[in-house]
């Protein structure tokens, strides 16, 4: 099998599939010290759709996700090569401040991580930080809107001054999503957002992701292939630091073109 | 000496118990087809504990109570012969008897009655010692045989040994608590005696401290006024100066070490900072008295200020430096234990490092930091040596840090140094001061512990 031909194949395919790419990644290599975590990744993320990244543990999907808002900067001896651009602007080499980038590319983590502050202060953290609201009324409005969009408003509106850490796991994760959308990002990255939640809370988050797609571009890392199939329009399969295959979710799950993809989605390995 | 011999005899029996117990278990495991409940050494320990512990307890109890019983016997004999004796004379007489029996110094020439009483006393002690030895060894032997007999495959030797060990551990932890209680009581009784001589409110709210009392009625001076306010004001002033130095420096160094410093610098700086906490306070005292205080005096002179050569400022500054490691090291640990996930959350919201520190990490770590500050503060309040050497002894009621002040602990030391009679208000005042100081620091420690406990519940 010719690897180069394969690459050609899905690169063209991804370009046809996403008419308006929000994020483009070209020749992305990531190293942790001497070991290479990602090998020459080419991937487009389409605007206002959900792209899911799947693959066995340690395949580099979370690493790729963290490249998109430069969260890897925090990790010592992590180096990123190649070109990743958001709306055509290079994230790494154009002098773009990672702090401003992260205001445009929000992130939700694997384990719910609300601040040990009140529910209100959790949501208000971003708007206060970036000064995007000018008075208390606007802030109240922003908090309510974010909580409503995250489907949490009805559950917490009477206890906004209670600590966010006192909510249930699923509520905490929706609080984190509300916190992320409170700064009006363009892209939301989700790193296995449901892996610490029970099926009911998971269903709620998935429903929420579907609604959020209208306003935001979403990239989600997941271990659950059912989840990828349910929530995403496009799916990318990573294996051992390589992007093996990317395409329409329906197509990828029904007729995978690569043997490794076939093997993973049918449960033969991973 | 004789007690030591008995102790070694019991020790020997204990070791013997271990060997025999284990040997019996080994024999059982060879013959019996039922598997033993516990592993072999536990049977040895089981027997050894039975041989050693109860006998040692008997011995300890005997040694605590026996001298008192002996003295009571002497006392009752004496009361029989002379009913008019006063309690003071009785104590003196018993002392003489005990001293004569053990070859000590007497308060008078021994007479026949005293000699016979001493003979009776030493006879009683000897009989009692033999009785103790017999009882202890007999009990030990008895325990050896019964516990050897009890050893069978179903005996839960491990559970019983572990129970005994856990009881020993519990007693060890009780010792600290009982000591605290003992300290409080020893202070309370002397303090009550002090308040017999000096009114409670004069002590608590008096603004003049001059503890010299006249020993004889014709002595001049030494009015003896015991107002504790200047002392506590001095303590608070020095503590305040100390915290003004230590809190900012300690916190900033903690923030630097936990958030900014590289691993190498941290690995080097943290132990070095902690060395600061290990320097004896007397050495800090030298530094304060010989370097810092003259420096302040001279810079004060240049500025036209009169700074006394012993000043609250010098003592407070040096004390502040001394407690920097308390604040920085504890706060550093607390900030380090703020989960990485919270930092990630903040960075992912587009916060800079300094915004993350001030808005997320410090608020999350605040209870722990407050705990560290309170612990450091109670340390500062209790500090004596630096103040003695650098702040002086004059009990001035002043808020001027350039003057000499004194603190509670310093006064306690000066009140109790040298020969003392324990019925004068001067000496007893030390206990009242000590108790008050104890209460103040106790309250602060309780608050600190509460805050720290609250911090523990903060995450998850």
C-alpha cells in the first residue's frame, strides 16, 4: 500500500468536504523532548461543524487538540513544528499572543475543573478578565446567557452564589462549557468531555454539543466511537502519532478506507 | 539498682516467652492438620506480650505508689505517738526519716525515735521490694504457662497482638495531650495564687508594669504594679513589625518558587530557605543586637531621629526574617497543591500567568496561606531570645517602634531567672503571664487549624 497516495487521497477529500476551513494544520510535528508525538499531520477543521478525533490511547489526538490553542506551551520541553492557522493567521509564527488566541479558542477538559468559586464567579471569570462587559447588568446578562446556552440555567439560577464545586459531575462539566462560551470564542475544543460522566449526563452534553454547533466550531476528542458517530459531522482517526484517515463521519464509520481504521472501529485493536 | 535487676529478669522472661511461644507454634504446625490462624512470629509475640507487659505494669504501679504508702505508714506511726504534730512538722519529719534511711542530709541530730522510724521505713521498703519482685516474676511465669497452653491453631494471635500494639500507639498519642493538660493545670494553680495577691483586673488592664516588690516592710521602692498591658502592647508591636516584614517577603518568595522558578532553582532555594528556620534564635539575637540595632541607631542619627540602641524595630525586623521560611515554605506547598487542572482552566480562558496566580491560585490557596501566617504569628508571639537581646527590658507603653519595649515572654524569663521565692507576687506574675500568653497562642492555633481543615475540604 502506498502511504503517499493515501495521504493525497484524504487531503483532497478533506478539502472537498470542508468548503470553509476554520483551522488548517499542515505538516504538524510535535515532540516531547526527543520522542515524537505527532507526525506530519494535515487536517482541516470546518467552520460550524463538529470534528471528532478518535484513536487508541497515546495516539496523539489530545496533543493535537492542545496545539490548536497552544496549551502545549505550558508543558516543558514540548516543541511544535509546522503550520497551524486560524482564519488564515498562523498561530505559532505570526507573533499572535497565545493569551488572545485562547480567548478565541476555548477549551473544555476531560475532568470537570470548575474554580473553587461561586457558580456566578466561574462564568464571570472570562468576561471580567477580558473586560468584555462594562457593567454589572451586562455581566449578569452574560452569565445568564452562557448558562442558558449550556442548559444549566434552570438548575442553578437560584444558587448562583453557591460554589461551583458543589454541583454534580455532569453539572460541573456543563458549568465548564458555560464558562468557556462566556467569552464568545469562535472554536471550542473538548478533550474527552464525557469520560468522567454517567450516561445521562453524557447524553445531555452531547445534545448540548449539537446545539452549540450553530454558533461555534467544535473539535472533540473522544474514546467512544458511538459518541463520535452521534455528535460529529467529520471524524479523524489517529494512530501512533499519525493521522490515518479523515472524512465524513458517516462515510468513515461505514466504509473506512484504511485497514487500521477498519480494525479500530470494528474493535480488533485499540 | 534492684529495680534494674528485676527489669532485666522480666526482659529475659519476655524473650523466653517469644522463643517458647514461637517454638510451640512451630511444633503445632508440624503436627496439627488444621492450619494456624496467624503466621508463626505472632504466636511468639503473643506469649512475649503476656509475659512482659502485665508484670512491667505491676512493677511501674508499685514503684509509683509504694513510697507514698511507706510514708503514710511513717506518718501514722508518728501521729499515734504525738497527736499534736502540725502538718509542716510532719512533712519535715518524714523527710528526715527518708533521708536517714537513704543516707541523706538531715535537718537535725537523729534521736532514738527517728532512728527506729527510719529502720522501720527501710525494712518496709525492703519487704515491699521483695514482694514486688515475687509478684511480678510469678505473674510473668504464670502468664508464660497459660499463654503457651492457649496456643492452638484457632488462636487469633495476630489480632490480639495488633490490638495491644494499637493500644500502645494510642497511649503514645495521649501523652502529648496529657502533657498539654498538665501544663495548663500547673499554670492555673500558680495563677490563682497570683490573683489572691493582685486583683485580676489590675493585671489585665493595668498600664504600668514594675514587678519589683518590697521583701521587707522597711525596703524603699518596688511599688510592685502588675499591669500586663505594656507587655502585651510590646508583644503586639514587635509581632506587627515582624509580620510586616515576613508576610510580603514570604508570600512573594512562595509565589516565585511555586509558579515562576525553574526546577533547579527551586531544588536549591527551598532547602536553603528552610535552613533559615533551623538557625537557633539566640544566633538571630546576636545578629539583631550587634548588627541590625546599631545600624538602625546610626541611620536614625543621620536622619535626626533618636533611635534607642535597643528598639522594637530591630527585634521585629530580625524576627520577621526568622519566620520568613515558615510563611514561604508552607505557602509554597499550599500553592503547589492547587491542582494543575485549575491552572489549565484559567490558561484556557485566555488568562496570563499573573492573572492566573492572583485570580485562581492565591484565592484557592488562601485558607492555607492564612493558616501559614497564623502559625508564623504564634511563633513570633512566643519568641523570646531575639527580643531579650535586641528590644530591651523596659516596659514602655508606646507605639513608637524606635523605642525599647519588652514582651510577655521576656518578662517571664526575667521574673524567673535567679533565686526565687514562690510566694511573692513577682514570681507568681510569671505564671499569670504565661497562662495568658498560652491562651492567646492557643486561640490563634485553633483558628489556624480550623482554617487549614477548611482548606482540605476545598477540592473534590
